C-alpha cells in the first residue's frame, strides 16, 4: 500500500488547487479521479462551448487562489486545455479511473480504498463535487429527462423545455437557442421555473440577453411546476408541466399545462450534495429545519466543518461543490453557524488551497 501525506478525491478545480498547493508545500499526495480526464465533472455537465466565468462571490475580493485555475471567460474546451497543460507542466500525480470508495482509520491516519488500489494517508481531502441530481418530484416516471445538455443538435427542429431557475439552466437555454438560431431553426426554447424570479449571475445574464437580442426564440414560463411523467398513446414518454392554475369557487381549480416529449426536456434543477456519502464516512451532519436554516432547504443535511474545512473526523476535509450551497461552520468556541458556500470555481480553488495549507501546518507540528 503506497503511503502519502494526503489523498485528494476528485480532479476538479478544488482537488487540483489542493494538489498544486500541497506540492508547493512539499506534501506528498495522490489525486484520485474516477473519470478519465482532469475537470471530468465540468466536462460532463457544461454545455459544449459554454463560456467559463471567473465569477467571484459578492463580498470576496481576494485574487484566485491558483492563477492557472482561473477561468478567462473562455469556452470550456479552452479552459480544459489550459488546465490540462498546467497539470502536465507541474507533473501532478493523478490516478485516472480510480474511484474513491471510502476509508478506514488506521494508526497515523487512514487506509483509503480507491477501488483498484489502496493508499495509506495522514489526511484526506474530499473534493468530489456535488453531482447527485435533485429528484424532479413528478407523479410517474421521468427517467428520460436529461440533467444536462449532451448534444444541442439533437434538439434542432423540436420545441425544447429547460427547467430550473439558475445559472446552469440559463447556460443551457443560451446554448440551445444559439444552436437553433445558427441553422435557421425557429422552434422555441421554453425556459420554465417554479418561481417568479430567476437567479443568475451577471455574466450569464449578459450572454442570455445577447442571445435574445440576436433573435433567439426563448419563451419564459414563470411559475411552472412539473407534474406528471407518462407515456402517450403513441408510446412517446412525455413530461406534463403546469403553467397556470386558477382557483374557481367551491374548491375547483382550473389548470393549464403543456406537454413535451421527455427527450426534449432538460432539467437543471440542481444537485442535492453528497450527504449519503458523508453519512457513510461517519462525518457529522445536521438536518436543516424550517426557521433555523436560511440557506439550506428544509430536510437538507449540512456537513459540519471548521474554518479550514476539516470535518468532524480529524484529518478529513470537504471542499468545493461537495459542501455547496451551505455548511455548518463550527466556530472556535464551539458555536455552530450556517455558512453560505457558492458553488463556483473561485470557492473550490480557495477551499483547496486552505485545506492543503492546514494539512501542511498540522503535519509540521506533529
Ligand atoms: C452548467 C454549469 C455551469 C457552471 N458555470 C460556472 C462558471 O462559469 N464559473 C464558475 O465559477 N462556476 C461555474 N459552475 C460551477 C463550477 O463548475 C463548480 O463550482 C466547480 O466545478 C466545483 O469544483 P469541485 O472541484 O468542487 O467539483 P467538480 O468540478 O465537480 O469536480 C469533482 C471531480 O471529482 C470526481 N469524482 C466524483 N466522485 C469521485 C469519486 N468517488 N472518486 C474519484 N473521483 C470522483 C468527478 O469526476 C469530478 O472530476 C457551473 C456549474 C454548472 C453545472
């Protein structure tokens, strides 16, 4: 079993930042990546050609923790190529096709199970992102509904529905609209969200605005609720959404809706975070209750972390997308505070740097 100071799980921006900083501080490390490339999580979820923005959350002004990982408003393919070059030039040790399974405690740290192999490490950084999609919550089956935009060309010639009110949905709407516009296809892209207000960052909104001004056929459906997944008489799997509901006297409701073939529906309604994995690893979490949590949804589990992203298991850190949109900060005096954590590359990179620095500090004191 190979011995390293730190096992880093995931070669996304968070894991790579941790690896780069760990290397700079003289720590030995290995990065486990279940995919076959760096930034696999990003490549799997971003629409093709999507621009990657260096968005910095409100109130934070520090420079990007690692300059080479800072996106430059560039297509995701260019960002990937730059990061891949940086990884090669720095000679980072990444084990592709190695999926982290768990760890057991052993003397001086952890025995980490990476499927094909095992590592012995003093510390573990969990940087595996947040990739468990939230359930669509409809009556009936909706398994055919995609969770990200694979090939935009597959939607040419068919009205397409994008669900979700955030950046990911907005990106998919712009990309789809542009793909259709480029080939003179006038079928609309419907953009549906449960709420009245959409919540997108400035950069994303700018791209969307540009797309609309350039003639993109985007139709916004506020207050849209996905209702039923069913197979129609022609055998097509369809998703029915409710677009309007009017209350009539005597408890009668009149509902208006639309129905789309599921193969033309993309639901970007977010991810629920890896609380099941945290539970399995024995990391302490607290369930949000209404009125107490302001960021986490009721019932969501928030992992407990100290200010350096160390979990309740000493030596195990959780960073980046895996702890978004919120975690519970354990303050020095033991008080707990719900802390917002934007799911942005900037934050993942910053967390990775902090975690690596904390581990280096702990090991030099040991
Ligand atoms: C559509 C979309 C658009 C976005 N646009 C932007 C943007 O423009 N700018 C911005 O700042 N942010 C953007 N984000 C958010 C940004 O991508 C995330 O904040 C960032 O990727 C989080 O980095 P991470 O390293 O924590 O996780 P990830 O990037 O998800 O990386 C996690 C890695 O861990 C690997 N992994 C998972 N499980 C295991 C396992 N068990 N064993 C080994 N490896 C594993 C995955 O394959 C993946 O490569 C966007 C997100 C989406 C979905």
